[in-house]
C-alpha cells in the first residue's frame, strides 16, 4: 500500500537560504518518518540574486515529489501557490529599518493630527466645546477649559483603546484593527504577485 503524504502549503514565506526546499514553503506530515524527512529535503529552486521573489505552484511541488517518490500519494491542503521572498542580510538593514520606523511614526503622527484638526474644524468642535463650557462651568471666558481638556483626554484614551496597541500588554487577545488591515494588505500583495507571475509566465509550474 502506498504511503500517504499530507502537504500544507503556505501563502508566502521568507527564505533564509538561497536553496529553497519543500520544508521552507510547506508543512509535511506522513506516518512514514523516512518519507516525511526525504520530502522535506527536496530542493525546489535556488535564488541567484540578492533580493528576489518567486511564485511556486503546488503542481510543480507535486512534480518534484513524484520524480523522487513515484508511489507516494499526496493530499494537498492550504494554498495552491506560494510566494517565496528572499534577500541577503545587510548590516545596514537595522539602520534602514529604524529610519523607516521613524518616518512612519512621523507620517502617522502628523497625518492623524491633521485629520483630527480638519474634522474638528468641519464640525465646529470649538463652538461645541464653548457651549459645553458654558453649560458646565459658566459664561466666564477666562474659566478653566474643562471641556477642551476632557475632550483631548477622551480622544487620546479612545485611540489607545480602539487600536489596542499603546502598551506591551494588550487589553485583549483580539487582533488590532491595524493588524487586520496589514494582514489584508499582505494577502492582496501576495495575490497580485501570483497573478502577475502567471500572466508573465514567470511562476514555477509543472511542465
């Protein structure tokens, strides 16, 4: 009786070495440990440049497996194509990543601040705060700006609670809205890379 091999393909992965093996792009399971180990070690491709990406079809992976284990029955789980990213390690990467982080913080801070100010101006928030000030404090123009301070603190706390990303310890285990958007963006990028590679005939597929 032929051995059954279960193969769960990832949507994308980052190759740590130039030689990409099946274990780098998929999870392999079989009751035959020798078969599992042998399939995991099968080589799929070899990167030559310093920074590349390659789309590998599950049909190509099946072809490689059957060329080495003709009697093996393979059950495919997960994605049908995997995007493999590769880049060589550069000692300046840490500095580049830190500069990118600072740039993103700069854009996010001033962009969010400009958006909030634009919204407040559009809905006449200053006038509404003056009305609240008059209701709770009185008509004195020199009164302490209680409404403005309460609004500012409430806005800050609301942003922290909503994004659930202000401290190391999260308020809940649910993914934050930012994480959800990033995962959606990652999936869309991978799908675009797969589609473009298929149109350009650049993906590794079965002959």
